[in-house]
DNA sequence: CCTTCGATGCGCACACTGTACGCATGGCGG
DNA sequence: CCGCCATGCGTACAGTGTGCGCATCGAAGG
C-alpha cells in the first residue's frame, strides 16, 4: 500500500493521495511503542525494520529519520520498559518487604517482555536511559536507607540473582510459547523425555522437582522457586546489616 | 581458493586438484572447535556460516553435512565449553569450598567465552548435551551430599546468582574488548562521563563504587564483588541446612 | 579390474536482513 | 508567493541462513 506514485506512470493530482492526517504520523515514541508490541508478541528475532515499518504504514527506511540504528531502537525499548519496574520509596519500616517488592516487579516485567534480559545481556548496562537511571537511583536509596554500609554490593548481590533467575525463566517461557501449548501441557509432554534423559544420572533424577506429577501448576512452582532463592539472598544480606 | 573446476571451462584430469588428505577433512568436532575459536576471538555476531566455512577451507553449505542448523551448532558449542566447568567430587568435608570452586569455575568459563551466557539466555537450558548433564549431575551430588533437603532449590539459588553476575560481567567485558582498550583504560576514560550521568541522582552517586580513583585494578574489583555476593548466598543457604 | 554406490563437498539460488543515498513531497516561515 | 527544510520513500548493496541438485571421491561387490 504505497501512497505516492503507486506505479502510475502519469503523476497527477488525482492519482496522488493526500497525506493522511488521521494517524499521528511517525514519531520516535510511536516507533518504540510499536516495536515493543512486536517484541512482546512475536519474539526478538521476529522484529525487523521492514516489518516494523509495515505495521506503522511506513517504509522501512523511514524509521531511520527518528532512530539512528536498530540497536539504538532496542535501547530505547529497554528504557521504555524499565519504567514499568516499581521500586518502593526508601525509608519504609520493612526493608525486606520493599526489596521483595522491587525484585518481584523486576521479574514480572522481565517475564512480560521476555526479550528484556536478552538485550541486557548483549548490551550490558552501558548506556542508561532516564528510566533505568531512575530505577537504579531508587534502589540505591532503598538499600542506603536500610542501613547497608556498601549498598552497591548488596544491590549487585540481590539483582544478580534476580536477573539470573529471570533470564532462565524468560528463556523457558519463550520456548513454551513457541510450542503453542500451555505451560502445563508442555511440561506434561516433556516429562517422560526429561526422565529418560536423566536416567543414568542418579542424583539428578532424585533431585529434580519434576519427579512426580504434582507439576500441575508450573507457574506457581516457578513463583515459589523465585521466592525461595530471594529469601536465601535476603537472609544472607541481613547478616551483614550493622548491629 | 576453490578446489574443483576453478572456473576452468574444460574439466580435465590435469586441472583437477586431487583431494588433499593432509587436513583432517571436515568433521563435526573440527567445525565445533573452529566455531568456538571464532566466537571467542570475534564475538557472537561475527560468526557466520560462510566465514566459518572459509576458515576451514570449505564452502559454507558444506558444513550442513555435519550440522543440521546454525542453532544446533551453537548448542554443540555450548556443550563443548561446558566440559571446562569443574565441579569437585561430592562428599568432601567442606561443602562451601566445593560450591565456591564450582561457582568460580562456571564464572571463569563464562568470561573466557563471553557468548556462553547469551546462548544460554536464548535457548534456555532446554536441550542438554552430555557435558552439561554431567555438570548438573555433579552439582546435584554435591548439594545432596552437603545435606540439603531440597538440593534443586539450593542449586537454583546459587546458580541464578552466578549466571546473573556472569552475564553482566561478560557483557561488560565484551564492551571493553570492542573498545580496543584495556579494562583500566576504559574505566578511566568512562569515569567522568559516569559521574556526570549520575549528577542529579544523589544516592547513586554516593553508592557507586567508582567514586574515587582506586579503580586501578578493575579485574580484582570484579573478583571481590563476585565473591561477596556468593558469600551472601552461601550464608543464606547455610541457615537452611538441617541441624 | 571394473562397476556401482553412498558419503561428502560445493555452486547456485532464494528470501531476508540492516542501512546508505538521493529524490519527491508537503507544511511553514519570510 | 517563494523558498527552505524536515519527513518519507524507492532503490541498492553487502551480507545472512539454508534448500537443492550436481560433481567427485573412497570403498565394496562382482
């Protein structure tokens, strides 16, 4: 649906469509928003500048008027999504509850946008947009107010755990989504294969949480696992609080 | 350097080179090894089937006789590299030392092959090769022998932290490597920019470990940070050991 | 020894990617 | 009314993963 010329050899006022002013044209914000929608819906490798342009009724190269490069677009998407992470205000009475809230918020955001951890792993946290800076600042305030003498080390400890777990979960959820099945169905179908794979490995077979069929609610199982590890880290940190 | 025909219109016994039998031909192992070398040297986005083929004195599509797809090749590379991770034998007197050893070994492997965490984050741990299975089995044995009632949860807690920290570090090291400078030089050059970036953020500026210029040995600083977080997690886990 | 066969490598081709370049267009300030 | 300049787009280029069919070989069987 090209809007100009349209293969018409005789350009004329009548064959030429006028600029539609209904749509908000093409803006950096609109591009980033649509990119995020595509990433969420179809995964990271499905996002191409051409497809993104098509979804915005625009050509692929038109996007480059508003965004320098695809990598920059990804950075913008990451920062946009970082705004969804909620960190409680510092100074509350219960620092553990506050940190748990922040960690959980990071995790749900990462699972809502499973491409997030991939981009973070690729680009590192080198370039930081305003929303990500805000997130970090609020975390620093939180841990400082909690009384940690070295807040940055405490933050790194907690959020390395959170990022690691979220990355693994996001990858898993992506695999599940590609299968077209629900998580429970997918687990059920994989169970025999998994058990057979760990046949020769005594301890693995014994330690696996998928041993029996109580994996009827895999999402809750993941929630519990995340909460367990988080408690472990917080307990370890609590030992380091002065007094 | 094509070996057959070579644009010669008259195929003849004399123009035709005979098969060189000096080189070990083309085997799955050789392909995987060379791929790992390329990944280590030039990064994940520099690996293409054509370049890999060229390095093996072969055409790009010849590789497909030994490897089904590029993704499969990446899985093979991951599993090959997983063999480098050392996990102490279970049942030793000091489980903390053993786990620390395993965690450190994972980290050094992940930093030696900075593409490892990227692939793990993409593929998840869905398809597991023999070396990765072995790694998991030894971990399970270690934590079981240590006396954890739910070894898989303990493993997940520790290694989520390890993976998260390693991912962040690997991304950082990749950025540094691309700059062509040493890590210390890179840090020195970035310091003013970083301080300016966190100008308006009180707690961030105060919490940052890059405040002063004692960042003369950034590698040691990273080592310490990793060790600190690991101790935190292990302390939290120790509380959960029965008795 | 000659023939046949299966395994291996390769050239070509296709659909697709990110993005540089220069032209057409239209709204807006002078 | 003129001219400018931001915006959009078509074309093009170099590069990607990989399917397909042909050429070539070493070995096996008569």
